[in-house]
C-alpha cells in the first residue's frame, strides 16, 4: 500500500460565497483539525496497537 497511488473524491456543501481557493483552504483546515485530534487519541491511548475490534464507527465507544 505504501507504494500505491490512490485517488479519493469527496463532495462538500457550503453556503460560503467564496472562490475555489478559499473553499480549499477551509476544507484543508477542517481535515487538519480532525487529523490532529485523532493523532492525540492514537498516541495517548495507543489505539493503533489495539487488537480489539470496535465494529462500525457509530458503535465505537468514546
């Protein structure tokens, strides 16, 4: 997987009256925050090393 290039398509809905550059900045900022929050959980609780299956995201305990 490390040497494989993948492509993802995502759609976003916004009421912002902004150009494409501004919308791209807002989206990147959102994902930056999301990723940093999950990084803290992964490091603090060592979630990546856990072998416990948690099922679907909606069923995952907080």
